[in-house]
């Protein structure tokens, strides 16, 4: 960021937009569709309508880009773990030999062998994603269990936990008593959502179970 002091302003604007979008889109859809609402929301439109075509044209690139970014981030973390093993270091030359870079014993050199491992791991990740997605044909159930396990915790659970731990080590919990109480309430709520949301989502998957890898509605 060119002006780090503007980070707070950017954060407030982004959060205001996100809260407004989530607070408006959901209630509007449910007010018109009720319990028949589908997820993602574009499925509620006729597939041949112009609105659906334009909507999917905007949505699909974002979904693909998001999936590619997430897969590459996870792949990077897997490579960081694999490079601790001798067999991986034997097959993938460690350290860059380019003259314009400093020699490193920890970063894999971008060789054809490394590219092969990288693409193979990406292929495995995408295959696993397909298996998981096809094993749970109901998108709502899959979305529910992902939200309970990860989305809620990354948004509310972990940030509040980090804040509490950091201020506990600094001895500032009593001095910041209001924020301490607020973050504790949010943390308890996120843990409740994790447990109950995961349980309900698993029960729904069991109750709504369909034949995996099929297109049966």
C-alpha cells in the first residue's frame, strides 16, 4: 500500500460494503423465494434468461480465479512440508543457481522436476476437490459444513483468540475490559457455531443423502 496510514479507511470501506451486501442480498432472496431458495443464488433464475447468462459470465471467472489461488496457496504449503524430507530434496534441487539471486538452501530451484511435482500436486488437489464435491451432491450441505468448520472460525474465532492471547501476554486484558468481554463473547459464539453448525450440516448430509457422482436432483 502506497500510504499505509490509509489502511484503516480502506478496511472500514471494505467491511461496510461487505456487511451491506450480505445484509441485503440474503433477506431479499428469502423474501421472494422462501424455503425454495437455492444456493448459489443464480440457480434461482431460469437458465435461459439473460440475467442468468450475464450473472454466470461474471461469477464463473471469479470462482475459477478463487479456486486457482486457493489451490496454489495450499500447494505452496504442501511443498514447504515436503522439502523437509530427504527424498524430496534429492529429486528437487534446492537453491537457485541464477546469478541475479542469492543462493538459498531452503527454496527449491524452478527446474522441470520441480514443475512436474508442482503440477502433479495441483492435479491431486483438484481431484480431491472433485471427489469431495461429488460425494456431497447437495451444495447447501457442503456449503454449510465448510462455513461451520472454516469460514466462521477464520472470520471470528481465530482473530478474537489471537487478540485475547496477545493481550493476555501483555497483561492488558483488565485495562481493555470492554474489548476483552466483547472478544470473549464472539469467541464463545464462534465455538458454538463450529460445534452445532458442523453437527447440523452432517445430519443434513445424512438425511438428504443422494447417490454420489450422479446428477439426480
